[in-house]
């Protein structure tokens, strides 16, 4: 079963603030554990939304409306992700519970979603 752990953005990640050395080490350790367990497919961080574009398909058959970032609602923005392949939903939940606070400022949120 394929799952994505979606790391939500925060004001700090959107401002381009890099995680502390301690948090980077914790994330490296978590990634190593995923690799050693043979469940990590991919893991990446994303640039702030100020470098992004949003395409809104408002009218069927017409060109999308393009909006340049940054985007105002950090709760709607993804800062990164882990893609894992596990045997069950319960195993995916267990891995999600082990993710270090991805923002390191008490703002971290990770959303777990199964991939079709």
C-alpha cells in the first residue's frame, strides 16, 4: 500500500527559514530508518510558495487562471512529503507518528493520505 505523508507549510517555512541543525539531524535519522526498513519510496522538501504558481480551472474547456505565489493560507500549502510503501494503514500510521516536528517551532503538521 502506498501512502504519502504530506508535510504542511508554516509561516516559517513560507518565509524560507531553514530548520535547525538539530531538526535536520532528526529528519536525516528518520529518513535513514525509512530506508533501512525498506519502506521509503521518495522524500523531498519544496521551495516556499513564493516560487510557485497555482492553476485554477474555473471554466471547463477554457485556459486555467494562473496565480503567482506566495499563497496566503499556509494551512493549504505543502512544504514537503514522504512517499512510503507499507503493508497496512496501521503501519503507515506508525511511521507518521515517528516523523519529527517538521517545522521545529511547534507549528508542524503532517497529513497521511493513501495513494490510489
